[in-house]
């Protein structure tokens, strides 16, 4: 059995998966992210239990491991980008035994440069797990620290737009006077979260900056208890993100539907906001999508090697 390692190597965390040829996960390991450096030592120490000679093990890696702070820089691939283009553009290490998936770049609709690194692999995996995404025009949303809105056409990434929604939420919750208590994780069923969503739709002409102080003023007026303010803030930010994403891409798709890729909790929050705007949603777990995308690239690379050999 030919085994390989699939790796999602972010800034702060690393997850490695020992897979068989079909992409099924046999074992997993975790370690420090790209910010810690020492890539070869970290990789070899984690996979040593899977192979007597780690340097000979084949692997496909994605994420910040291919950035300017990574093991090797995998250049960004310009959109439109098809799955086979992404596989071909992988950066080789160790005589090609390790391949690092490139990020994607585009000029977004605001005529600004935009980039993703890691999300492209989740998109590939989502199309592998749900083949219908390869057909026609599809709108994807990958909620997270830097949320991505992505337009697919017949399986190709045509363009995308980034919103630092999660990062802004964390900064305001933990470093501003708007939120006095962090509270628990936002809940899609919480009244305060629903209020935040509804308020953005109630006054769609209002800019987000003109609504954020309500996190404090509604508390001062007794309309929100301190532990609910973070949920209200989350509702405001997510509703604003959704409104902007749909304003840019909503007319580009025939059916009002969005496919979500990410953590179950975040996808639930975005599904609630999209539901208020009468958009249907489907979803793919981001962790499963990453592994499926890495396995798909591995298969494409293997087929390419066999074709070259013939």
C-alpha cells in the first residue's frame, strides 16, 4: 500500500494525516504552526513513527507552510484557477517527494489585490465531497478569521473577496470598550445574536461603523446585559459581511444559494444570517474538506507522474 502524508500547516497549528492511496485517514498527528519555524525537524519528528526514513516519505502540504514565513514559498496562482492548475503549480521539496500547494490571487471587484492560502485546498475538497459544486456557477462562503466569498464556475475559482470578520470580532471583543465581558461563543439561537442580524437588515443603508457603538449604548440603556454584547457584536459583523458578499456576488448566480465551508459553529452563524435573506445553504466541514483537497491533489500529481513516465 502506497501511503502519503496530507498536512494542513497553518500559522499556529499543524495537523498531519497519514493516508492510504484512496485518501482515507489512517493516523494523525499535530504540532506547532508555521510561526515556530524549524519545518524539516518538526515534520520529520512527527512522521518518524510512520516511516523509518522520514525524508523518503511523500507528502502534500497546504497553508502557511508555503508562505513567505514557510518552509518554501509556493507562489500564488492567478485566478481563474482550475483544480489541475493548482496541482501543477505545487512547489516541490526533497526532490519532489513533498509538494506544497500554492495560494490563489485575484484582482477583486473593488480593483484591489486579494489573496488566499489554505482555503483553496478546502474548496478542492468540498468539490470532491460534493461533486455538484463543480457544475455551473456556485457561490461559496468560507467563514473564519478572514472570511472568503468565492465564485466558482464549472469547478474553476473565478474570483473571490476577503473580509476580516473574525479578526475584527476578536479585536473588538478583547481590546475595545465596546464589549465589557467576553461572554461565551456566539450562538445562532441567542436572542442577542439574532438582534444583531436583524438590525443590519432593518437599516441596510447604514454603514457598519455607524452601528458598532450600539454594543455599548444598548448596554447603557439596559437593552443588553453585559454577557450578551459579544453575541450582538457577532450578529452585526456577520450580517454586514453577508450583506457585502451578496451585494458583490448575489447577481452572479442563478439560484439564491450559498455553500459554506468551515467549522460547524461558524457555518451555523452564517446560515442563520443567510436564511434571513432567503438564501438556501449547504455545508462542508472545513477539516474534512482540507484532507479531501490534499488527497485530490495527490491523485492528480500521481496521474501526472504516471503520464510523464509513459
